[in-house]
C-alpha cells in the first residue's frame, strides 16, 4: 500500500466520517463494557441492541406519519429512547429479583426483534429497511449521524469516567455499596443508560446484532493481561479503537462488510492474545492456598510418643 | 478518635433497632428483633447458621430492605442521611471474581465512597496506603485481589472498612476459615478501634480469639433474640481459648460412612429384608 493510497483514503469525506465514527465507538464502547463484564452482564448490550431495533422501527413509523424526508430521520432518536427505556426496565426487573437476569434478557431479545419487524411493516417499510441497522452501514454515516454520535459518546465518556469509582464499587460488590449508603439503584440505572447510549452510538458502525461485541470483546482481550480494573479499561479502549480502525481500513480496499470485519478481527486478536498469554504473562507468585487455621490437624511424630 | 467526637455521639446509641422484620423470597428471616448498642461497646452477635445473624447485620446497614421496624445508626435514621462516612462494614468474603482484575488499592478506594460521596476525596491514595499498611498489606497495593489468598483478601476487606476511620465497625464472621495471623489482625484492629472509642458489632460463630474484647452478646435463634447480656463464658477447664484438649478422652465416633461401618452394618446386611 503506497502513501498516496493512504492520503487518498484519508481525503475521502465518506472515509473521514467513517473513521471518526469508528474511533468514537472503539473508544467508548469498551469503557462501558468493562463495567458490564465486571457486573456479569456481558450480554446486556445484546438485549439492549434488540430492543433498539423496535425503537428504530418506531422512529421510522413516526417519520412516515409526519411525512419526514428521509423516512428514517427519527430512527436514531427512536433507538435511543427504546434502548434507554429497555435498559432501565431490565435493571429494575433484575433488582426486583422477580425474573432472573438472563430470562429478562431473553424476553428483551425476542420482543425487540419481533417488535421491530412488525412496526417496520406498519411503517410501510420492509425487513430490508432494517438490515443496515442490524448489520451496520458505516459507509452511509451522514454528518447529522456523526453529530449524534459525538454528543452521545461525549456523554458516555464524561459520566463513565467521572463516576468510574462509584460504578466500579457497585459492579464489584453491590452489597457493600448498599451497606455504604450509596445510591446503588441510581448507579445501576446510570450504567444501564450508558450501555443503552453506547448501543445506539455503535449501531451504525457494527450493527445492532453485533453491537455488544465491540463493548465486550476488547474487554475480554484486555483482561487477559491487565492486572487492575483501570488498566483493563484503558487497554480495552485502545484495543477497541485499534480493531475498529484497522477493520474499517481493510474494508476500504476490499469489498467486505465493515461491522462484521471489525468483530471478526477483534475475536481473532482475542484468540491470538489468549494463545500467547501463558508465554507472555508474568507468572503468578506461588503461594500456599491453604490457610493455617487454629484448629488445624497436628500430626504427632512417632518418636516423640511415649 | 478525639474526645469531642465521643462527646458528640456520647448520649446516643451507635445502633438502635426496634421491631426489625425482614422477609426475603417469601420467608420471614427476622421477626421483631430489638437491638440497642450503646456507643463504645463491643457486641458479639451469636447464633447457629441460618439464625438470621448476617441478615440482621445487613438489615441494620440497609443492604436488605426492612419489612417492618426502625433502625437508627449513630443517632440518624437509616437512609441517605445516615452518617455513612463513620460506619465501616466487613462482609464475610470478597465476591467471586468476574474475570476483570482489581488491585488492592482499587478495592480499598471503593471504601472511601459512601452516601452521597460518589467520588474519592483528595489525598485518597495516602489514606488507602495507610489502611492497607494497618492490616499488614503494605507492598501488596498493586496486586490483583483475585491472586491473593483468602486471608489476604480478608485483610483487604478490613482495610476497605478502616479507610473511613469508622466509629461503628460491623464485621460478619471475620474469623471463619481465616488463617491465624489474619485472625490476630482482626482482633488487633477491633481492640485498637475500641480503644479509640469506636463501637463494634461482630458476628461470630464462637467467641474464639475475640473473647477478651466482647462486652455483651446478642444470641439469635430462628430470627428472634433469645439472649441479650453477658457473653456466654466457657465452663472452667473446658473450651477456653487457652485450654488444650490434651486429656486422653476417646476419639470421636467416625462419620457414618466408609469402611468403619463394616462391623456394625455386617450383621444388619446379613439379615433378610422385612
């Protein structure tokens, strides 16, 4: 690849927008993902992504009613609203303990997709209209889309990093957080909302079906090597930006779908990182895992007996 | 802890709970528990597994919802306005790892958040280091807690409670399954805080190494208080902390499984089934 080709790529306005979008998503999604993995809610992004599809269709429907051009002007706002509402519902359901977390997620998966397909038909569209949202279409990112993404990503970064110790506390040990008088419900809802906003930011880049991958896979890679929560988060964010940009650049010269390329690339990096881990990681210092307890068995030596 | 701080909280009780009832998953775990702990006292909560000790402590700290009753901590009602910065809680164990590493510093720093304080205060690193140093974990600041032994994890949890410099310290079975040096650290910590005027509520399975410090015992059974007063003292010459079972009483019966059952079961097995 020559330098001229790189300059040509970078001077294409379409590619400029796509690269900016990829950097925004690659940097923000893993930050939220680190909290979700620590909270054992790695699949939450998927549940929100499915619900956001209903929001896209709803935005489309309202756009049709209001005779907006293009019809999907309200698709991103619709996705934002549906994702935020869905994530708060799932958090409240989980907190009440009426339904287990994974069952609540399952209900969201099915309801979200079915609702989206149903509403898009009512709005006069076809399932094909949803495909760009399901699988991403980074090459069609408009300037308006980009402004939405910049604003949402900024919000996610400010809140996610500003409240990181509090979000860490509630994700690491929720009972301790509650016994410290922390507003655990509000913190959980804040995290759920951040996840919902991230999903809608990442929607155009990797698509709703793969959105969670860009939140979770970089964290999976980072936690193989990072020995602290803070470093896991930074390493995941750097990894996210790297795979998003490299994946996008690959699609500039090859006719392959960007969203899927980014995700496959991230998983390939994970496979390599996991394979090399035994060779690269510092060995854990050996310690005896058995505690010395006061009621431990003491063996008397034969020769000391009478 | 300064004298004026003690004066300020002097007349109030550190813990004042009346008619506490807790229902979890449809089961009534606590049925009208009254507990009053005057400031400066060291109280043991005793009872068998499932008697409601842990639930009581968690209810007192607002970690599980009350279905009835009132709780005051250091004179303030339980809720966002309670003086959370003066209360330290040490749970039984560190939650299981989710895969994301967290260093000792990160876990202890989470103890600096409380109530409305959602960000660590200035100079938090110094306070975190001092708390880890106080439990003998200096030099382990940057180690992930997931790589630590159970005793070391417990020390980090005490440091997380100590970092607030609590006036009320609540510990949940600090000595179960914990190595001897860590148990000693717990006892030293409680003794030091008590000496500074702090109130300590400690759940115990047996008094064990805490015995000299315990001023009062509250015993729970089936979700009710069945004893509130002097701690149960071991009978003389028996079961004291310094007492060693050196006398030649016979070995305890073997558990009712395995080859030891052979001789007993033999004849039974030989019998015809009725």
